[in-house]
C-alpha cells in the first residue's frame, strides 16, 4: 500500500511531505525532532501535522492487518473471488472492509442459517429475484419433515432474505449515511431510579437531539448516566425514510412476490440493520466525543505546562490547613529543600504570634525572595495571615494551584526524591517548585490528575494517555531542558531519551560534577548516535565550554555556524553578542542540499535569543479581599479571577474560593462563541460578574458579557 497517496486524500498535506515524514518516523525520529530539525524534508510541517500523519498512518497499518485476517478467513472458506479480493484491497475504511466481510464472517446459529439447513434458500432466491408466479404454490415444493406448512416455508425464506438485505453493501452504506446525517439520540430516566442519584442527570431525563450535533461533553455525560443505570439511551431514525431507501435498492420492479420482499425488508431493518447501526453509531459518537474531549484536555494541559515560571528565586512555600496546621518549606533557587516545619496560625490553635515570628525568622535565615501558598483549604486565610506580617524586605506572595500536588506527594517519584519526609512536606515542596517552574514539577504528575480536562475518566484511556504524553513531550522539547539540573522525570520526556537514559544522565552528572559539553553526552552509557541526534538539540548546557551548547542550534550544524564565524573573523560569542554581525550574514551563501532557508533562519533566530524560554514570567494576582466563602457572593458583584479550566461548554474561573465559578459559553461574549478557547486562555486574569449563586449545590455562575477586560 502506498500510504502517502492515501493519506494525502485524507489530510491537507502534499504527498511528498507525507512520504518524507513517514520515512523519518520509520527511521526512529521523534515528532519534536522532525518538526524542529527536518523542516526541509517535510515542507515545514509542525508537531500537530506530524502527529496527525502518524495517527492516520497507524490506522492504515491496522487496516492492512485486518485485511490480511479477512482474506485469510474467506480464502479458508474457499469463497474468495478475484473481484472480492480486489474490493478488499481497495477498501480504505474499516467500516467498508467489515461490510465486505460480513457475509463470510463466522456466525452463531441464526434464523437464516436454520432456514438454510431446512433447504429454503431456493425459495428465498425466488422472493429476492422477484418471482412472478404464485409464491404459495412455489412454497409447497419446499415442504418436508422440517418444514410442515407453507407459512413456515415462507417465513424461513424471508429470514434468509432479511439477512441478505442486512449484509448487502449498498443497503448498509445507505442506512449508515441515514444514521450519520439524520439519526436522533433519545435519553430518558429509567423508572425506579434513586432521585438523589438521578438528579445530576436531570437535563437528560427527557432528552432528544440530532446525534451529529450533540456536543462531546453532553455525549459523555449521557453515556456515563447510561453506565450508572440511570438513563436509557437509544439512537433512532425515521422508519419510513429507512424503508424508502431499502425499497429503492431492492424493489425496483414489482411482482407477485413483492409483498413478501417488503415484509422481509421490514424485518431486516427492525431485527438486523437497525440494531447493528445503532451499535455502530453509539461507538462512532463515543469515539467522536472522546476525541474532542481529549483534544480539549491536551490543549489545556499544554497551556498549563506553558504557565509562566517565577525563575531562580528562593521560595518559602506553604501547604495551608486549619486543624493540622500549615506545612512550611524553604527552597533555594534550584528548588533544593533547605528547611521544613509546621505553623498553626488558624483555629483551633490560633498561634498567630508564634507563627508570624517563625515565618519572619525563616525569611531572614534563608534569604527568602517569594512566598507561595497552595490554593486548597485555608488558602485565603493563610494569605491574609502572611500579608499582615511586617517583613524587612519586599516579598511577592503568590497563590499557587495545587491540583495534583497530593498525588505527587504520595507517588513513587516523590518517595524516591524525598524518602525521609512525609506526604505533607513533599506536597509543600511541590507547591513551591510549581511556582518556580510549573513544567518541571508538573511532569512528575499523571496528567489526568492535574484537573484541567472534561470527563477524562470517561474517555478511551489509552488514547488519552497517548495524547497527553505527546503533549508533554512536545512542550518539554519546545522549551528545552537544562541537562545539569533537570529531574529524571523531566529528562525522560526529552526527544530520544526515556527513563533509563534519563537516569544514566543523572548518575553521570553526579559522578562527574556536571556535564560541560554536548559532546560529553556520548560518554553516557546507552547514549548511542541515534539517541544523541534526537536529544542533543533539546538539552541545554548553561555556562558551558561552547556557547552553542546553551542554544537550540543542533550539534550537526555547529560546523555551519563555525563557517559563518570564520567568514566574519569573529568568535561564536561575538556573533551571539552582536546583532549587526548577524544581520550582515547572507543566508543564500550557506545553502546546500541538506541545509535550506528554514534551518538557516532558525539558527539566526536562536543566536538572537540563545536558549530563549518562550514562557512569560509569573505575575502576582490578588483576589477580592472581601470574599472568602461562597456565602459572601451576591449576584451583580464584579470580581477578579483566574481561568483554571476550559471546556467546550464554558470556562471555569478561580475567584479565590474552594469552588470555581463557571462562565457558560453563552456568557463569554455578546457575540456568538463556538469555542471558549478562542476567547480566553488558561491562567488568564479576568474580571467577572457574578450572575447566580446556588449555595446548596455549590455552583457559581459568572459572566464576561458587557465587562471590559
């Protein structure tokens, strides 16, 4: 099979670019490497395009395997004709292939197979072929010990015809299109279900909508309600439309037997085609909903990983709490734990003076520059307590989203990193480090636990894991990793590495007091030429021997940069420092078969801002000081907030409470909004209007309408 030609029909890319991408993937190149360092070969395809090609390619390979299985099965039955073999070979969709295989697929005993065993296939052919004589007289010829009367003979023949109709390529294709374009999903509350459990699905107690128009979040909610035994769900089309389509295919000419053929068609649809298509549509709509939910989750995860880092600052981090106290840790610029203890400024202990004194002394003793407070229980109260302390220096106070911190603190990674400390200390460390570098800390946590998706537990878990993993890989490599400070988890996401090589890098740098050049990476056990090629450009060595080692310029292009510096009679350091020198370079002079303008432009762009981090810097944000509990909210209030989750149906905003508020998609703008992600971004700071507060259900409705941001 020529994959590139088929993929070019399915995707908006040139066959030669697809062909080059597939060749690179087969060679073992990673998506970040291809997107960054092989632009000439792929026509500049980005990570999204390359991942799309890879996914479609995998599906085609699976289709090829299925074709082999189908052909082997039909051949074994001695029923494979040249025409059928050609049709199987040409099929490009799994549904098309399965339709071809259906008549030959081994089945359990069916009504049609029983009728065949009774010798009624000839009578079925008469009905199907439009027999013009008296069918009742014809049916008498098929009576035997197993078929005692005419009625049973005709019914058996209709059973065979019904199966033929249901397995016919044309009829399946026509009915499938009817379901795809005009079917309705109908949901109802099941009788005798528990009112308290059923109330969360109240919107779907009597629900009907065109299947193709149902948003992914509704589809996943309905299917969850069905799984929990609260909702009954069906997918239906207009019966008359289905019959008309089937009549068009099978009743082209009227005859004496048409009456029986009509009955067989009706039975075929009701008993075979409709249930088959309902199952297929349920799977199709679920897969479609899964794909959209996974896309939203991946988009949110990418934005979360790209959250602004504080950078190299000494941080005092607090995991707040009431009865159990607040866990306090002090971290140096690299996130190393310097000190930990607990304070009890809140009820029931209320040791405010002692807690204030401890915090002040820790700030001075460890030269703290910033304070990070987790946004969980007692967060606002702890923030208020900290801001009442009079420090001898200016300190920024950040509220940090701690979603997933507890998951990390109890993980094997946390135990390996801090075996001597309990989960409370590890959680506080995670909060502080998350402020310093969100990406470096979040890669230690299962992406599903970060809390930025919609119905993530209801979607295909293997596809979710694959998508989120690739999102993390792409983001990590887009930013680059300091090889001398990165954790094992962060290094394992670097193109071409993985957990074992990441561990080997850490062992090597510890034994050798650091890594000084990219060439030195080749001395690391199991770092072969391929792994080096794929990873080197994404690994940074700060203050190393070669200034290029701190940039995204790949070592394979060092000779090219050296040629530029020789032509200009300057050093690499001077070329990086002087913009006038870089502007004087004629890129056309350095073009070759392997190196085109995209690579040359990337090199100069990197020399302009060597090792540039595309993330913005963290900014302090303050919530409304009069709002601490949901009871404090009143419709009409205008409050500051931070976007903490984006879904297809709206945006969740942290306004400083335990409960996030929802801006429904209809409240995002006075104009029509089809995608909330086009209006706001994760971590964006907003001013929102409270429009409704449901205290019993702990729901807060917000709006952006008529508010200037």
